[in-house]
C-alpha cells in the first residue's frame, strides 16, 4: 500500500498595514504515495538527537500542482482553478473573483457552503466588539458565482480523489489591531509577533490532522513562507512545542529546516523564500488574503458611512495616515480607542 503523509502550508496577509487585521492561514492535506528524499539529514546534528532517525525524510516530493494539473494551475485562468500566491491573483480594485474561486472551492471541499455569508465566515471571532464589524453581513461570493464554485468543487474533489490527495482542513487566524499591538509590545517586534502567531497556528494545524481521518501517525511536511529576513526559528518552535526536541537541519537565507518526533513519522518544517511555489502554501496565502480583504470591506463600509466623501483604504502606511486623519474627528465623537483602530508597528 502506498505510503501516506501530511502536507501543511502556512502563509500570511496584512503584515505591513496599519489598519485592519493580520491574517494567517494554514491548509492541511493528506497525500498518498509520498515519495521522499532519503538524504542523510543527520549531518551536523548533535549526538543528543531526539527520536528523529538519521535518515528522516528531508522533504516530500509530492507536487500537488502536477498531480492536480487537470483542474489546478498557478496562473489566472477561467477553465481551471488558479491557486497561487495571492499577489498574483489579486490587485487592489481588481475584484475578488480569482481569490473566491480558489478559497471558496477549497472551503466547500472541506464541508463549506458555496452560498455562505460574511458573518458565517467570520463567526470564529467576536467581531461585535468593533463597530465596523458589529452587524455587518453580506452574501458570498461577491464577484464569483455560487454556480461556478459548486462546479469547481465537484471537479476539484474528483481530481483530488484520482490524485490520491485530500484537503482535510483549512484554519485561519485573524489578529485585530488591539491584539496586534499587545503582541508587538510583549514580543518587542512585529516580526516576532508574526512568528509566534504563525507557529501557534502551525501547532493547531498539526493537532488537527485527525479531522476527517484517524491516521495522524504519518510523516508531516510543513512549508511556511519565510518571515521577513528571519533565518532562525528553532527557539520559536521549541517554545510552541516544548514536549519535543527541535532539531535544526538547515538555516540559510533561502531556507531554514527543522524536524522532531519519532523516526517513523517525523514532523519536518521548512521556512523558505517563495513558499507559495508549493500548492498548500499558495492556498494558505489566498485564504489569508481573502479574509483580510473581506475584513477591510466591512471596515471601509462603516467609515465611508460615517464620514461623507471619505475614500476607502487598503490600510497600508501612506494612505492609512490620510485615512486616519480624515476620520479622526468622527472617531473621537464615537469614543473609539485608537488602540482598536491603529496598529502601532
């Protein structure tokens, strides 16, 4: 019987803005026939090694783009499902159709609804504490159609079945300004805050592998897009996985790789540049961006109703300062704490 393995991709959207949430997403896959490179990853490792075998798999060679090529591609397209870095599929003012085709199809594949609503997608967070989210709702999709999402879901699910791959779970973590400010104050930098949020989500994704299956004791390969210029993640991983000994396999500008767990089913985590070149991470990028854009839709709808003639914002620094200045008087009248509105770093 072909060997089974897990693949997890993690990426973020909204790290740079001063307005709106940071969004981090993870996609969790179970794949069949997971050919692995049997290279000796023990070189340079300490003799006090944990249970990870000297010949622990370095990386999965499963290429989901290749396996799902009948229905998935990495460039904008109508005939197939585009799954790629969100910056490839979304430009400000260009509409959400390409993001919706990918994200809502994936959500439907794990049990979602092609005709969901904004409030259902954001139900995991208590958005009522912020006035721009309280009571906000709209039907989804906004730019795609329920019919194309339903048809794509059928094709995507069938292609996954033929390819021996299954999308098991999608998790999203939204960090709104007050929490973002608290985290950056606590950890000292927003880069450290991003890393802690991302690795916290990684732990949740790893623990949630049994969703839809009981086979959690299989090798797990994780790809995260690198966090800015950070090359060292061992201490961060050790903080979030204190019960395991984290082994450093590689640390460089292009990739940093770590492993832990028993020899027969190790967890291997790679932080790499252009992580979105791998399909699970690309879908995570799209999912994070879609949640971020929907959050900004609600944010802009509230403030443009409060201030006549106000232009919407994407929340990035230069335009965020303009927006903040133009809403300042109304913000004061409404008694909205600046810490709930503005990300300080």
